[in-house]
C-alpha cells in the first residue's frame, strides 16, 4: 500500500488531485513530457564550448617555479595578460604546485591546469583585496575577490586534469561561518554582523556602490565566479577546500561545467551554483560537498526582484552526487525566478546526502519556479527526503512575496532508502501546483510522505515500500 499519512492528506483536502489517473490522462502527460525533453535537446545543441587560438603561454616562461612555496601570482597574471592581448590562447600550468593569490581571467583565455599540476591559493584574506563587484548569497556588493574571477568577459575557460586547492579549513576561512564544528570558538569573529547588515542594505535599497565589505567583515569569497560573462567552460579540473561556493557563474550565458570533481566539506561549500544564468550544461561531474551539490539561484530578496533575471534553460546530466545537503536544488536565493530545468541520468547516494531533489524558498524570497523535469534518477540512500519542495525555508511565511512553484514532472526515479519519499509543503493561500510522479519506486522509506497544500498532484505507476501500485490516496489500482 501507499505509505502516506492519512492525517496529512486530510490537511491537503481541496489542494490535491482527486481520483485515479486514467489512461487518457497518462498519454497526455507523456506527450507533453516528450515535447519538453525535445526542448532540453535544443538547449544542449545551442550551448557551444568556446574555441581558443592554439597559442600557448606557459606560466614558467613568465617566472613561475613549481614547488618552491613562493608566490607565483605575478607570473600567472602576466601570462594571462600576454595571452589576452595577443588575441587569446591557452595559459598553461604544468606539473607541480604553484602558490597563487586571486586570478582574474580575460577574454579568449583558457587557463589550463595540466594533470599533475596544482594551483594552491593563498589563505591570507588581504591577498583578495581590493574588493571586487560580486554577489554574496545572492546579494550584490563589493567583497573579497573570488579565487578565480572574470567580469564581463567572453570566451573564458578553466580546463585540465589538474587541481585547484583553496586550502580552506577550520583554521582558514571556514571558522568565519561562526559554527563550532568548523573551528569557531566563543570570542572569535564571524560573518553574521556583516551578513545581517548586507541583508538590511538590500531591503532598504542602498546603492550597490555603498555596500562595501572586506577586512573585518568576514564574508568568505567564492572559488570560481564568472560574472556577466558569455561562453564559459569549466572542464576536467578537481576543486578542493573552497572557502565557500565552488563554481558560481552569475548573469552569464552559454555556460558548460563538464567532467569536474568537487570535494570540499566546509560550510556553504556548494558544488555548482548557476545564478541568473541562461543556457547552462552541467554534465559528467562528481560532487562531494558540505552543502548543496548543485543549487540553481537567481538573486536574494529585493536584489533578485530588482534585477529580475531568472535562471533558465539548465540541463544537468550524467552526474554523481555523494555527500551534501541536496543533489539538485533550486533556491533559496531564487527571487528572480527559475524555469526550464532538466535533470537526467544522475546517481545520488550517501548516508550524508540529505535530499535528492529540492526546491526551497519562502514568502520573503518569493520567485516563480516552473517547468522542472527529472528522469532516470537512481537514489541509493538519502538522510531526509527523496523529493522536497518547501515554502517554509528559514523565515517561512512572513513576507509579501509568495512563491509560485508549478509544473514539476519526475519520471523513472528509483530510491532505495530515505526518511520520507516526498516532503511537499506549500502555503494554504499559494499551493504548489501540477506535481507529477511517474513510473517511480520509493523503497526503504521510514516515514509517510508529507503532502500539504498541493494542487494537481498526479501519481502514475508509483510504488512505495514494495507495495502495490496505488493512486495518490493510497488506493490499490
């Protein structure tokens, strides 16, 4: 039988689809879904990797010396400048370890870290000043430079089989979160005062040029942040020990993240967070993180609404998600909205992975989230829920911007172990609408699904805990 708490269903009365799903409706769903996956194919076809000139600029030719523990920032900077000024090409980092500060990419430059090479980034916050224009947790400000940064550039890449090491740990960067599990102790500085101040500046509409942060504010930088760029490629590299979010393209178009391995378990160590981006392909990656593996964003609160640029046309495929708060997540900084997200052929499993698919927002964040399609997902085990859509994240329902979440289709999802199969909680005044679960199986669930304030819920050929096929009310078919 369907493993659903009947009391919860009574609370949902009036906001769920009633009755069985007949065959004609199932065929309509399939036809609509087939069309949407053709849209995904078209998105992938038009996303093109940048092409670079065949010129090569080795950082060693500009004075970098491997394994000598001296700062090679100037050599890397000069190689990038020479490459860009000559029309572009590849800046090559060869075998060995090179110590660097922040790297600023320029148009038509491929920063290539060869197999066996490591860029090891400074842990001195002063090296990341002066502050640069950035987004921090979805809010515009001037802050420490990301470790690798590009602003307004075209055709930029970070490629190769080498390693990017942010050297963050409980003694460097992570304690700024203010959590004892990451090295913070009573009396040590932390980010909360600056975070609260920035949040209030956003709420009051303070001009961005007056939102200046850096020394003494403890807002950690992101690792890789292409900002307002076009034709971005991050491919092949391994990223470890990040201060905060690892790969964070913002307001960028035509973005590929391919074959990347992310291993970083600090606070807010999200793997890949496209924010207000259009036409994004994330494929063949491995995420083993301290926060969400992938989190799609579009600005926080008034900043997201002011800019009003959604994240859209995003395809995630053939990825492995290990530890993290969520496998593929939308939110919570999603005030600018999100649409046309496609996730397929991914594996998600770890006793330390909280959820597989998650949408998180509230009535302060708001946002229109629509057209999310998931298929062929294997979930070995998650700690919490397999699918979670929650309007009660953090502040809950205390704002004036009720989110809208609609048109979510999940097909051929197999889960072997979880606390909840589904945890779906909308608002009574703004229910989640048109959620379809098709040809899916949820095994090893410890508790009933929670389904509150959902309109247009359809189960089609769904099994839970090896039970019979049922409708959404738990009635055998």
